[in-house]
């Protein structure tokens, strides 16, 4: 383990349930009702907040789109949205 790695211990109940330690819940930004994903990576199991994973996938999917559309600033994005809404109202 590296110096920055965190290790926590959790006990499995007879129903297969665990309590995720507070430090891990905070790190993953988990709230009541949050969903988590268990992923196997080699011999390791990785736990991730499913909402954050979905956001990462969306970001990956849109990578390079701002350049392709000529969007350089936040104002460019706002203007594009305004134009889209105008066109949509006309339809």
C-alpha cells in the first residue's frame, strides 16, 4: 500500500450486508439511497458511486465535442443553448 491509500475494515452480516465506513462514504460522496457499483479489476474489487461513474461515461462520450462545435467559453455554451431553445419553440 502507498502512503495515501486508505484501508478500512467492515464486517459482513449473516445476510451478506456491510456498513460502508464513514470515511469511504464521504470519499465516494454516498448519501442515503445512493447506489454503488462493484467492479472487478484483475484480482481487486473496486466500489464506485454509480452516479459518478455515469457522469464519467458522459464526459468521455462528449470529449472533443466542444472543439468540434467551436465552443470555447461558458458564454458560447449558453448562447448555443439559447439558440437551440429558440429553434425548438418554433417547431
